[in-house]
C-alpha cells in the first residue's frame, strides 16, 4: 500500500505561496500537530483545527449598498459560525440592513415567494395559470379548521367538537335540549299548566251541576272520562320537556298515545250514543239495549286496547331511547329521545287518526238529528279541529330537526286538546253558567 500523500499550500518567509507535499509519517505528524493547536484570536473567537487538519470556517454576512452615483458600500450585518452553540450559529442584525436603495422600504424585507403564508384558520387555494408558489388563502369552511400555516386542506373536528371562532382549533360543542328554563320550553309549560287547570275547572263545573239535563245528556260518565283524559293530555306534554332520560323516553310516547286514544274513544262513544239514542226511539227498535254506561265504557276500553297493543309492541321491540343529534344545530349537540321505530310511531298516530276520522264521519252524519242537547255538531267541529291539527303535524314534524321536532309534537298535543275542550265543553259551560234557563229540560243520563 502506497504511503498517503497530501499537499499543503503556505506562505514562505519571502511572502510567496509555496506548495509542500507531505507523505506518510510526515503527514500524520503534521495532522496530529494541527489538531493540538487551540488559541483565541484578538477578537476573542476560539480557533482550532478539526480532525482532518482543516481550519474552521467562519463567515461574515455582508450587505452591499449601491448608491445612485455608482459607488458602493459594504456593511457587515451578521455572521455564521458553525462552532458556536446551537441556536447561536447564525446572527443577523436586521436594523443594519439597508433596502431603500433597491426600491424597498427601510424595514421591509423582500419576499422570496409569490404569496404570503396562509395563517392557521385558512388553507391554500392554487391560482389557475400561475406557478405552484402562487396561491390564495381561503378561510376554512364551516365545521373545519387548520392548526398550522400553509395547510393544503382543512381538517374536520370530531362529532362532539366544533371549530373555535378563529378556526385554528376545536372546542367542545354545547349540549342543549328543550329545557324548562328557555323561552320556548317555558312557554309550552305555561300553556300546558293553564289548560290543565282550565280543564279541571270545567270538570268541577260538571260535578257541581251533575244533575242538570245538559250534563246528564249523552252519558255524563263519558264526559267525566273525557275531561280527565284531556287534563292528563295537557300534563303529558311536560314529559317531553327537560333533559331526556331512559325512563322519560320510554314513557312519553306511550303515555301520549294511550291518553289521546282514550279521549278520542270517548268522543267516538259519545257520537255513537247520539245515533243509537235517536234510532232507539223509533217503533220496534231494539237498539235501546245498547244504551247505557256499560256499553260506552266497553267501547272506550276496546278502542284503547288497540293502541295499548301498538305501544307495548313498540316498547318491547325497538323502544325510544336518549340520543344525541350533532348535525341539526351549528356548534351544538342536541340531547333528545330517539323514536326507536319510526314505523311504530306513525302506527300509533295513524290508529289515533283512524278513530278520530270515524268519529268525525259519524258525527257529521248525525249533526242534524233532532235533539235539544245533541252533541253531534259540537263533536263534528271538535273532530275537524283535531284531524286538521294532526294532518298538519306530519309535514311540520318531518320538516323540523332537533329540539324543534319535540316542540312541534307538544304544540300538536296542546292544540288538539284545546280543540276538544273548546268545541265540546265550553258551549255547555256557557249554558250552565250564563243561560241557566236553557238547562231546564229533564233528561236521563
């Protein structure tokens, strides 16, 4: 193996450059000697050779200034020292840099890119027909964020989070529900309680004047049952307001369906009673045996059992349960009761609607029967209001989301109950209290 040879250039005594080759042991001795050299320059900088015998490189950063008269000036504005500790290797004195002679403001650093960096909360959008370094900064879309500069695309927050105002991070969504303390919930609660108190007042009037002809007409037991069911229907809406719990979700729809079916069944029994009572007076008619409280009570129970079967099947197969809606309202999580089975829900509404339609049809056909206390006309108007409310409920319910769906259902419950109470019982209360002379005909109940 040939000895290693390196050539060094140095100044001789006469000041001329001279090249001197070093071979083998001579090179090794020189290299060892250079590695041992370590001193400080007059400026206080440490100086030493590396393991290969090379001197360290230290660079001055110069700012060349060109003046209009053609002269130049050299200004040192920084240094680069690779031997300095990390973080201190590069030093630039920005205040010493002069840009004005190049057409820039005194303190303005010229940009080396086509577009400025996009800050967090924005994304880069390429400009058609321009280089890739040219782009626009576009704010992140709703529901998205970017947490670093020059992001190509924005990111999605998790389902339970939402971007903050600057869209550079995510925050927890607000958990909301139809509460007793917000304006909408408080209004519905007030209406419900006031209507239930009004219904209790009507029931008290009927109990006070229980032996008068207008109360005894068309089965007063049915009237009492209908009033109690209406009072419960008003109070039933309170189950839909407040923080949903597993127990609330299980009971609210079943209670609503069964209570309203009892009310509609009472109206249907009253309507059929009117028809039977008129035809029973005809000679040779055997319909008289179908008059009486037992037949009416059996009819109410039979009709209600159909709704009970639907509700029990619903609860056993796919019961309602608490759920969180993260999509309906921006930046909010809505706590509500999921229906479980949409088919069961609309079957419950449909069965109740079928009973109401039958009652409306029978009452409409019997509206002109001759009887001083004939309720057919009152029932016709009440069922017309009832059916109109629930037919309008379906599209309104399907077009709303979140807690407003609950509010729509509560409003339909209150409106239909008010329709039954107002159309059937308010005229009777008017006669009992203000026109007592009309309430003198004897009648059996």
